[in-house]
């Protein structure tokens, strides 16, 4: 069932459709949501994702200020169709960044992009005191790009057990605290670093310390 959707979008913004669906079993790998987004100037396909508690989300970034037709299909047989008017881009939003002239970067609208960034590995997995200290130290830094790791890191600068892990808890996975959720990650990073133009989340290098490299789609503790 279609629960909600973006009634009016912005060019280079995010159109989102929220659906209610099956919550039994392991919906992360057993169910799917797909969408087709089209206007007079483009047609793109997108895959949605399960967001917990029987909620599925489908997102798309429109590249034109036109009316978009959104066709949704699901693994459980539900289909939906909505039309979303898309207006001009929000002031300051120049669109996605792409390679320009081989050695440079530029926004979709042609404006130059100069990346000045750093890494905040496992910042979102640290305790509140460390997170707040990091934010204070970055306030005066003129950066527009930050990189995070989804998996906790274990090396000389970070040997502590993280406050939370990147999976929901199950009885057979006691090492995964039950208070973690993907929503918290999005809210924490998005709210704290909303002045940054690019936030990059990496799933590289899962640490052997917590047996993450051995996880597969069927053995994920979710």
C-alpha cells in the first residue's frame, strides 16, 4: 500500500515514495521494490529498499523541471502510479558532480566543483562525547566533502568497541546492539553535517575482528 509520496519536487532534489509491505522473514533480501520515473526529457529506473517495520522506500533524483510519471512494482504484486510536478532547482543546488575535461570536476549545470574533504571513519559509531568533539573541531574547517564507513574500524587509532553496529539484532547475533537502525545513521550524519555538499558512505574493508567479512546476503543478522 502506498503510504506517502513527494507531492511536489525540485530539480536535483529527491522524490520519495513510501510503501507498506511484508515484514515477515527477511525482507531485506526476500522482497523488492522497483520504480520507473519518466518525463518528456528522460526515463530512469530505480530500485527501492526495505527500511524496517514493514516500510519500503523508493527514491529518485529528477534532472528536469517537468512533471514526472512514477510507476512502481513490487515483489508482492502491488503496483502504483503517481504523477509528481517538479519545479526549478533549489537555490544553490547545482546538481550532481561529474568529471569535467578529464582532470577536473563540475556540477551538472556546469559550475566548477572543487572538492576539499576529509574522512570521519566510524564517527557515527562513536559515543556522543567523541562525536561532539569531532563536530567542534570541524566547525572552522572549510570542507565540502566527508567520508564515513558503515562498518566499524579496528586499527591503532580506534581500538574501542563501537557503541553500535551496522545491523539489527537477532537472538543468534548477540554482538549486534538492538538500538541501531539505518534511520539513526541518516539522521545523525545528515543533521550534523547538513552544510556539507557531499557525504560519502563506504562499505569497504569490513573488519575480521567482528567476523563481518564472512557475512553473505543470506547470513546477515537481520
